[in-house]
């Protein structure tokens, strides 16, 4: 049984025969890219998806390391005798906190490349000048055009995304560097930039407008990550007791307009941790900046189930105008569910890629709202499993009692149903409970539908907000009048309809009614 290459981003290491690591061949895509498509490319993928490994694969191809590619697709299809000088730039290490940090980092990276290529530059204190000189000297020394590979090109900006002033300075500093690539076209064989996000050409790539974005090119949808066939073939010795439907639900759901892919980091950790389902990928990153943006925008969380955006909003964003939908997609918290044509325009429907992301993101959001950062899962599980509406009511009451006063005092959201729906949505999604928000019927929308996996129990819930406890919002009556339960009459063994009314004054439940429908 081959070993799991957890955290390995170096091609030579993963191909070391003594190490016996699993390697999923991507060299067919690499060959197509470097021989048929063009010269300047950009790829956006979420963190931990294998961008760095693919970039290092390209580096070894151009450096002619034929011995590492034995038995791979490219082995007998590439001219290994012709080699090219490679300049590799990576911003993955550490955190850039200022423009001076960025300049120091760039100069250090260029110095490393000078040492590896056996070149000494004179422009030692000018980042763009040193980069330009390095390209020209490498071209002259090796008598071949230069290959430029940039990994995590956007990380210095994302490190400062909540500090607009610093992020703009860092953006302009990077723009100054990337413009050198275009100005050095006569010396360049191939350039490839990767990152998590794609900033607009105007903001960062105006100096590199010949860059082709392959992020949503169906031909390269599987350039990073594992396909279903990859998992079945390369991990077959580990799959003997695995429920493949459950594995797909947890980790397979990313779509870049081609074949769907599994999160590779999740798959490797899943097998290394005794096949325990957990939030492996989510826990490697801190989405605090996303939570802050969601809070500032007062985003309605149920909308994350099906967000509709146009192509321009999906492909890039700018520091001055951050669209939360774009940021969530590019960072891997949303993926493409489907694409529709409307009036000659492509409309992208986005949703959560996996159960892991839906559960973990909402749990994180919910804990951010609480005073003691404790998410008690037991009561609501008991309520649904044992059909106990008293426990259900008490769990929701306790939930809102735990929210800090600041969440009410600083805005008027508590006057609207959407606020309460947001809190309950984050709570249930964070628990991993399957439900539908804004569940459509022929007579309207159910605020919330909870169904057990075997459909033995379905709970239909309507929310209302009233001025005080003496007012009647008629939540339960609305369910009956609009016959919401009829949607599930032929599917569920038992249906419970629940009307929950919240008081603006008390900021909690003032009326909880329910009935069973057999």
C-alpha cells in the first residue's frame, strides 16, 4: 500500500521511489498547457488544493528532470534535452504586514533565485529593477528564454484584506512586480501565476493584460484536486469499508465548470486519521475576515444555499469593492452548482461545495455570535430524534438568551424575521442537520423544513416577529392556511408543523405552537 503524501508540495519528493507516495498524474494537463495553449497563464484555486505541487511539477519539466517523470504521461512526449532557466516566486511563507515587509520578502526571493541560477544582480534594493535584471541575465547566461512561476501571488493582499490602506499599498507593490513580466516578453518562454483569489485586471493585472485565466476553463477543471475515478483507483486498497455516497457528500462537490473534484487535503487526512469524518480542510484556515465581511454586509445566511451571480462578479474582485459572493467562491466556501443562460448572459448558481464546508462555516459563524463560544449540540438532536417539542422550544430559547446585547444594540436586525432566521440557520447548519431554508411550495415559501435522513419525521417551521408578547403573529395559522405540509404528505411518515413567534422587546420566543399531522 502506497503512502499518503500529506502536505508534500515538492515534486521530487513525492516522486521519490523510496518514499512510495501516491501521485495522481497531472502531466497530461501540464503538457497541453505548455505546448498548445499559449505562454501566460493564471489559475485560481482554494488553499490546500495542490497548486504548489502543480507549479513545482512545471518547474521540473522545464528543468529537464526526466528521471522524475518515468511512467507518467509526459515521459515520452517532451524534449528533455532542451532545458530552461526557471525563476520561482512564492509568497506562501509567513505573513506580510506592510509594504516594507513585502519589499524585503521580494528581494529575499529574488536573491534565492540568483543563487540557484548562478547570477548576481546589481539592482539589489529595487524590487522591479532586480526582477527585470534577473530575467535578462538568466536569458543571456542560459541562451534560452526564461520560465516564471509565481505561487500564492495574492497572499500578501489577503493577509491584509480587512485593512484597506495596507492592502492597497501591498497591491500596488505587487502590481509593480507583475508588470515586469509583460515588459520582459521578449525574454520569456512561459509564465504561470497561481493564487486563491483573482483580483481585477484594473487593480492588479493592468500591467499583465496578456494573462489567460484558466480557472474556469473546462479543459483544466481537474488540474488540482482528485476526481472520483482518481479516488477509486489510487485509494482502492483503503476503500473496502467506505460508504462512497457519504464520502462524496463530505468531500466531493467542487465544480470549476468541468468534472467535479474532491478536496485532496480532506481525502488524505481522512485516510490518515482512521477514516473519521471531520473538518480537516476547514480547520487549516481562519475565515475570520469572511465572518467580518458577512457581518458588515448583514448577509442573509440562507441565501448561501443558492446565490446567483453574473460572470464578471464571479471571476474577479477589487479591494475597493469586495463582493462577499465572489470572495466566498474564490476561497472555496462556495462552488458552482449550475450555469444558466438568461437573455444571452451566463448566470452562475453557487452553493456550498460539501457537507464539511456547510457545517463548519456555519458553526464558526454561530460561535462568533455567542458570548461563551459554546455550541451545545445535544438538546436539538434529542428534540428531533425523540420528537420532543418541549426540548426543541427550550433549545431555541436558550440559543437566543446566549446572544450578547451588542448584537441587538448596534443594529435593528432584531426587528426582522431575517435576523432570527439567520441565527437558527447558522445553529442548525453548524450542527450538520439536514434542512431546507426558504423551502418553495406552490403557495409560498416555508421558512425552514427539517427532515430526518429516512424521512420518518418532517418539521415545517414558520417564523414571525411581533412588537410584544401580547401580539399574535399567527405563524402556525400561516402554515395551515397555505397548506405548506402538503408538499411532504406522500414523503414523510409524520409531519410536525411549528409556529415560532419572537418578541422585539424580549428578543426571544414569545409564542411556540405546534401540531402533528399523521
